[in-house]
C-alpha cells in the first residue's frame, strides 16, 4: 500500500513498433486502472536485451514507448513512468530471487521455449532467467495487481511462487501479486492468420495494425483482413477472423458483441470491415496527434524521466534494503 492505495505494476518491452494488440490488450486497461491504484509503468529495457538489439534503435524505441504511455492517457504526475534500467534495484533483487528459483521452473516457461526456438543462435542465460527479472520488477514495488495479457500468466504464477517461497522462509516480505486480465481485447489475433496472436515481431506487416500506421494503411489492413466463406454474421469460434474483428470493434467502440451482431447482421463482411477500419482510426488518430505534440516537448519528457526514476528508486530501495537484511547481507556503513 502506498498512501492507502493498492499498488499496480506493469511493463512493456521496447522491442518493436507497438501494435493494436498491445494497445487494446494492455495500455488501454492501464489507463482505466490508473485512478484506482498507485501505479508503476516501466519501459522494461533490461528485458529487451535478452534478444540482440541495435543500441541506437533500442534507445529511440524506449523513448517512443515512454512517450506513448503518456500519450495514451497515463498522467506522469500520478503514475510512475520510468525506464527499468534507471533503477538498479531491479537487477539487484533479480540476483537474490534467482537464488530462490529452480532451474526446473524456468525450464517450463513457454515464452523461453518460443524465443529460444526463434533465436537459436543466441540462447543466452538472460533469456532463460528473464522471468526472474520480471518477478523482481513486480515484487520490488510490492505490487498487488499486474495487468497483463493472457500470454504472461505463466510468468505471473512463477512470480507468486517465488514470493511465497521467500515469505515462507523469511516472513511476510513480499506482497503476493494478482494478475489482471482485461475483459475485452485480452487476445487480439493477427489480421492475416487469426490463429496467431497479433505481435509486433510478426514478419508479415499486414497481420498487425501498428499504432503509428496512417489512416489509409489502417483502412487497407482491415479491408484485407482474413475472414471466411460462410457469409454469416455471427460471433462464433468457428469464424475466428470475424470473431477477432468483432473483438477489435467492440474494444474500440465500447459496444458488446451482441449489439454489433444485430447492427451488422444484414450487411456483408465488407461493410463491417470498413466500420472496423474507421473505429480503429478514430482511436489511433488522436493518440498519434498527442504523440507528435509530446515529441516536440523534449524538456518535458526529460523531466518526467528524471523525476519518475527518482520516485521509483525510492520505493525500490525500501524493498531492497528489507530483502538484503533478511538474506543476511551486512548493513552499509554510512
Ligand atoms: P513480441 O512480438 O516482441 O513478443 P508482443 O507484441 O507479443 O511482443 P509484448 O511486449 O510481449 O508484446 O507485450 C506487451 C503487453 O501487451 C503484454 O501485457 C501482452 O500481454 C500484451 N499483448 C501483446 N500482444 C497482445 C495481443 N495480440 N492481444 C492482447 N494483448 C497483447
Ligand atoms: N514479460 C512482459 C513484459 C514485462 C512485464 C514485467 C509485464 C517485464 N516485466 C512486469 C508485467 C510486469 C512481456 O513480455 N510482455
């Protein structure tokens, strides 16, 4: 608890251009939760280097992501928006927690298996211990809730196991976090292959709508989205392409699938795809305008980076000192 508010932590990697999936599945929920909780939203650049990155590009993308957090509606006066690499406590706690995590647990992580298969030439130890760093992110701020997409549930379960194990040995040190999975948009699928999640690292750019795509590109991608040949307007798992477009439309407009089905039941897929395109444009256009404005104000963004890193460090150090004492590290002499 901070000032009688429960604590929320979440983060995103600056590994590519963000997609509509990232926005509807994560960022949008973050904004709606930000009044209720004391929030920490990190640009997890330390996680990003588990995959080889070009330094200049990583720096640029990390700043763009931080700017996007603000543009999406997270007020940096109320929410702590910061770079993970600016708070050394993440790495320090991660080391300690790695001594409380079993190889067998890490071996079971599906994200590790997926990423290792994808980057067979660089299966580094960081990629393997990635979930420990994620546990450190969350536990460092004593987070009560962690909004993530379904794909991150396994990492969150591991975080809870590590925290419970530590508490079992040393007493109540860590708050045990709960996942928060949004109701709509928890899994937006690729527009080209609705059996696959929309992902920023997808090789086919037509499968994903990027948050910075211009309106015509968005309309074109929606128009070309894969549907089916049944020609029936239903919200059904048997029609995954249409199901996904209905999810996107509902998430952008706030309508329910039932309302959408009755609104479009007489019309063809083409007309609906156009409406989806317009709904996405109407969400992304204002977002892009706010990003452009914020990018002009370099000193404002710099001050957010500086002030929030200090705030994050303050809370991180509180937990870290407690943990260091518990495991038996000697007090620093000041
Ligand atoms: P990558 O392609 O690099 O693995 P990604 O696009 O899957 O990346 P992450 O950086 O892993 O995105 O995820 C950031 C956040 O966005 C996480 O909370 C994740 O669950 C959520 N998210 C990612 N893709 C989707 C999606 N298609 N639908 C809903 N939520 C998503
Ligand atoms: N692993 C997450 C990103 C991430 C995260 C976190 C999410 C790193 N640390 C802490 C929530 C809480 C991902 O790949 N989406």
